[in-house]
C-alpha cells in the first residue's frame, strides 16, 4: 500500500498530539518490509534494513538502503544479498560502530563497511537446544560491547568485538517474553529490552540480572507488541508499539506520553541524537519517516528562550561531540 494513503492521518495525528514536524522532515518510499532505521553519530548518513520477503526465509534477497543527511535515498540497495558475494537473508536490527554497520540476520550477526558496503565479518551464533535462533535487534554500548536479541529463544547475547567477536549468552529467561528492540541506557549503561509477546519494558544489568521497568497490569493494557526502543540525548526513552501503531515517550521522571499514533506498523525505531530526530520504519507500508523531536523544558536553563529548534522545526545547533551510546 503506498504511503500516500496514510500520509494525511499520520501528519494530522502528529499535529494534534505534539509530534513536531520539522522543515527537514523526510518521508522515504519504495522500501521492502523495512525493519530498522539508524543514523551515524555525525547525522550525515542513514541506513534502513529491508527484509524483502518472509522474516525467517533464507532467500538471500535482503538489502540495506543508504540515505543522506536530508533523508534522500542515495542507494536503494547499497548492500544486497546475492550480489558481490554478499549473504543477506532477512536483515532486521542495525547498529553503527565506527565504520562498521552491524546487521542482525537470522542466526548470524554480520558486519559491513558503511562506506563501501563490503562484507567484513560474519558471527554465527550456535543454536541452543531449546529453539532455533531468530536474531531481532543489535545495539552497542559505549565500551564497545554488542548486544543481540533472540526473540524466538527469549535470549540476549553479548558479543565482544575486541576478542575476535566472542559470543556469550548474557541471559536466557522466559520473562523476556520475546525480546525485540534493544538500547543501552545513556545514564546507567544497563541494557533495555522491549517485549514483543507481552508488551514489557525490561532492564538487564551487565551481569544478566533482569527487572521490569514497566509492564501491562491486570486492569491496564497500555502496550501490545513492542518493537523498538531508544533514548534521546536527555535520557527520555521512546518505544514503538507495532500493533497499536503508537510511539510512546517515557520521561526521566517515569511519565508516559503518546507522541504519535495511528501509524502503520512502526517497527524498530531509533533516535539520532546529533540532529534530535526520530527515525521510524513502517514495516507493512514499505516506507519510513524521519522527524524532529521537541526539546524538553527541563533541558533549557531558566530564562533561556526557546527557538524553533526546540520544537523540532529546524535542526539543533551543532555539538562538538555527540552524546550517548550507538543504537
């Protein structure tokens, strides 16, 4: 279904509930089952994973789309399965670490040169006896560790690039309830995972201790199938609900706000902290969108005037160093 059929409802919902529309907002069409959308820390390049078929099929036709700073496609199939000896079946989660674009692809984590698209490495995860591995997302910590979620296996793996990409099982726990999106909390450095099966937000310590930050209660069903999670530069958390078509923000004082709704299957979202943009892939609509985020009042000093940048209408002033971990 083309994006135009959803465009007006999306923009209307955005306007009435406070999801700002920057002058540089971009809508990307022509994708094929986009799952994850990330940008580099400079805010100059963006990448979208395209499953292009069934999410568990070994069809070697997945691809990665590359975009410029304005959200314009510079190469629709920048990295393409079956071309130039590249193997890429159903790419889902993405993470950028330096010059390497990491991609979660079924039971393997793959690394590509973000400039040339050359495949640099393949890390195979041995299937556990309890199930087949189905990697869903990948994120990176400031210390250089990688974390990968196995949604089908209720597991999260830690990968150490500095030790020949050694793979360790961080946690296997049924309470993960289908861990989908991952992010590292910019203040605590704990891992945050969102649950697809039960709509929970979970926190995991570096030694694998699990706790619930938020879960649906007996009388409440706020979340359904959570898909993506990330943080802005002030520590506010954003989660996408794939089935309910909503994006939620949890502020630092644990208040929840719906910042967008009526969205067509928002998948693995991310935040580009350099440009204060939210990046949203629309799984079934074969499209994606980048949009500005509002600067919270608490981020401004008393008496400091708010500008159009604080409302997401223009890019924020440049920073000397980007903040926070890499999605």
